[in-house]
């Protein structure tokens, strides 16, 4: 079972997801060593979607979302590889700004209208797409 936890600005919420298939039991996520299953990735995507729905489910349409909140229109890219994701971001009007290395991965920052988005990859797979502080996109 995968468990996804997020904070919607007021409450910490959790979602547990059980899947029948394990895609990569040795994948590592987050900033600490752990093992994960395909359920974790599915849980992250579903949790981000539910988080967006609980926060009003608004699309960014150029406006800045709350820092740390998932970008609803990008959640279908969670788990994608770099070539596909970067192509989709560029074709959707996002502009690459900068990257910061992290353990086992990278945070890259992309600008779209007035929004700054943190695109987090771990072991060459995209884990999350969240609104970032606009100062990261300058």
C-alpha cells in the first residue's frame, strides 16, 4: 500500500492507495533512503489530484497558486521520463529557468505566466509538480 501525505494550508491530509502491480520496488523517493512501490507513485498522483480538488481545483491560467500546492494540469505527468515531460512543459508554454540538485534527483523551476513551478525528479522520473516561490523563477 502506498501512502501520500500533503498539507492543504490548514490541515495535513493522507491518502492510502493499494495497487495490484509493483513497477519498481527499489525506487527511492523523498530526501531520505527508503524503498517504494508503484503504489507510492500512484498515491502521489492521486493525492495531488485530490489535494487540488480540496483546494478548489482551480487551473493556474497564468495566476500563481499557493506555494507547495500541486499544479492540477501537470499531475498527469507524474512518473514520466525527462524527454517526454520537458517536451510537454515546453509545448504548454512553460519556460525553463534553473535547476537545483538534490539527493538522487533534481528540482527544476519553470515559469508559466505569473506562476513558478517546482518540477521535482528523483532517479530520472518526475515525482511532483508544485507551485514554488516566485523568487525561484527570476
